[in-house]
């Protein structure tokens, strides 16, 4: 029998929580027959917040490289959830725009996310949730700082 102590470091706890949240959200999307992956959901979420952005802007919001999100955007185009349209002032750039189908899945997808978030935050005070968000935001800033 192993006598290893559980790893309660902040990085391990964040990793475990992230993995659980991601898995549960993906399961929720599947249960609702929403044909999008978790990575695609993340991009759609930003587009639901601000439709009609460039790929660079979307990559920045998602904290991903432009090249990393290209294949996810290609898949979303094939699923008719987004389209790429000419930029009004910069012909080298394309605007990423939600289609009607992309807008139509918003509420079901967000409902899945709310359900998981509510479950995760159950029996935790609003004050503690705010502290948690502040601490996580600071950790992200600290990690993103240039050395």
C-alpha cells in the first residue's frame, strides 16, 4: 500500500480542478448534442462576447497562439458555426464572425458551463469565490511576467 501524501500544492490543485471542469463541460456539451470540442467552445465563448474579431484578437483572448487556433477555426467553419469574412480596412486580415447556427447554440452551451460552475462553487461563499478569482488572476499575471 502506498504511503504517498496527496499533493496539495496550488499548481496541482489548479491542474486537478481544471481537468475536472474541462471533462464535465465536455460531457455536458455532448449530452446536449452540441458538436463542439472544449477548445472550440472556448473560442465560441469569446465570439459570443464579441463577435467579429480578427484571428489575432481571438488568439489573444484565448491566450493561445494564432497558429494553434487555426485548426479549431477551420473545424468551426466546416460545422457552419463561424465564417471568415474580409476585414473592412485590412485585406490581409479576416474577421471571425458567428453564423446564425453559431449564435443559436449559445444558450445551450452557456447553460452547460453554468451548470458545471454552479456545481463546483456549491457551498462556497461569494466572498471566497471573489478571493479565489483575485488570487488566480494574480497567479496568471505572475506567470505571464517577463523574466
